C-alpha cells in the first residue's frame, strides 16, 4: 500500500503545531463530525469495523455503543501507557502528530456523549507529554476544546495525566485506579468501565492509535475505511518491529499483508548468515510463532488461528544466535517485577517460573522442571483479575511446547558442564509443584 493514514508525512517539520496540522486539513474531520448527530458519528465508527489497536482487538464502535445515554457525566480515557515490551508506535504518534490524537479524542467523546476526557501517559514519555500539553493548549485556544465547541452545543475538557512507570497501569482498570489517585491495581469485572469506570461513571477507554484513527474514518466515511484491510481486520495498522532485524522501527501497513513481507521486506530480516528461530507477533505477551508462520497474513484472525495474537502490533524477531532459555528467563523476570501482587496465581506463579528458569540457566534442573513450568503456566492462565499473569504464561508455554528439545539439550549441557554425574534430587519447588 502506497498511501498511509496515520504516518502520512509524519516527519514533516512543525506537524506537532496546530498551524501545520490545520494547513494539512487538521480538525476538518472534527468540524464535519460536529455537523452530524452523535448517532451518525457512532454509525461511522461501527461501519468502519475498526478494532482496538491496544491489544484486545475489540470493535471500537461497539465499545462506544455500550455507554449509556443520558445527561450524566461520562468520561473518555486515552490509554497512552505504552508499556508492552517491543511497542513504541504510540510514542512516535504523540511526539510527531499530537493534534491527530486530540482531534480523534474530541470526535470520539462527541459520539459517546462524554464531556470529560483524560490522556493517561506513561511517566517515561516526558517529551511526548510536553508535546501533548502544548497541543491541548493550542486546541483550547483555537476553540476546539471548552464550552460549546464551534457552536455545536458539545463541551469538553481534556486533561493530561502522567503515570509513574508501572506496567500494570496499562491494564484499563489499573489505569483508572491510578487516575483516581490510588495504587494501580486491576479491578474485579463486572462492572465494566462502560457502566462504572472512572469516578464510578460510564467510561470509554481506547489507546492512542485507535483514537488517532478516528479523524481518518470521519474524513473517509466508515464504509470506505472498512474497504482497507481484510474481513474482520479493517484498516491500516502501525507496527513496531524490533529484535534481530536489519531495519527495526515503526511501519504502517494495511492489515492482511503477508508476515514475511513485513519481517523480510520492510524490516530487512535478520543479519546475513542468521536464521529466524521464532517471533512474537504482538508484543512480548503473545505466544511465539515459528518461521513457517511467516507465510500467514498479518491480521487479527490469522494470528489467532495460528495460536497467537496480533496484540499491540509489536513484532519481536529472535534469530538463531539467541538461546530460547535466555529469552524465556528475561521475559519471566520482567513480568515478575511488574506484577502488582494482588492475585496469588500471578504473584506466586511469576516468581516460581523465574526460579525454575534460573535452575535451568545455572545447571541445577532436570527435564522434570519443564513439566512443572508448563503446569504452573496452566494454573496462572485465566485465574487472575487481569491478564498480566497470562501475558507471561502464554509466551512461556509456547516456548516450552515448541522448543522443548532445545530446553532439554540446554539442561543436559549445563549439567555436564557443572560435573553432575547423576540426576540431582528434585528441588523443593519441584516436589511442591508435582504434588
């Protein structure tokens, strides 16, 4: 696809200012939306088939339609806490074209009947926060925020809130608790945020890329936007490619593009002489896929059928210079560190997983440990308030299942190097896990 939407001339100097953004047609979609009824704007979102770009892939229009109608205070929250390892697309959008996000939020809030909006941005994004603050100020001065926007009767406030660097606050209910000034912990659902979210009011939560797409849908029309991409995966997608590729970075593709064309075509593939061992199609929390899966189209359904997920659109490539054990241990340590500790399966399961992988890494393990690792992941999945535990369990399970031979070889080589003649006694962890 030659034409881009979100990344169209994204590097144009001054695009972060309202002057350049409006010269390129910025805020025209907002003007058009305000000439429609909220129901007509919502219908465009429904017709577009836009699925959330933050990870879950839930249809945005349906999510908006879940909010109750009426005169109560309703809220729109932009999840800009881009913490998924391997994901850095929203950072570029906020830094280079912050008004695109602001415009998309005003339109989405109008469709949802929300009069108060918040951007929750991760604490490490200091430059991006400054750019957004400036954009919000410019939009307010231009009359696009505040009371009775452009004489439409729609009023809206928009506040930027900086997080403090917790991965758990990327989970929508943990984000809401943090936004309310509490410790960022996931909430029990139901009630869902659409009915009882921020300050106990109806709340729409979407991520940066999703909301930044809204002006383009209004400009094109929902049915025209739906013609991009493939069935059940409409539109374009920003992808972040990192790891063992020659041209890492952010790219905008049309959903349905062959995965091989992304990894080898856009990103240049691994260095000469190296082969891809496995790849994460949707950030570090997605189950890994093998090189054979590169023949699949890159869309929501194809990734799900392959046993993984498109997730945030962060492709991490791992070549044959890396040990699967090292990757698994690094990943498990991250999730253990970021667990809020509220749920026992996640708190204990992430810790046990790290300890067992360390046993493998240090040469103290036996093949029995692999079965226990797999069992622990099964006990985590689906048993926590949020998906942080699953975010470790899913990729870990896939690595053990698909590369068990490499794990076993690693165990034997480490044991031989450590001088073990006979199998060591099972560890207390192993005994407890087996029981």
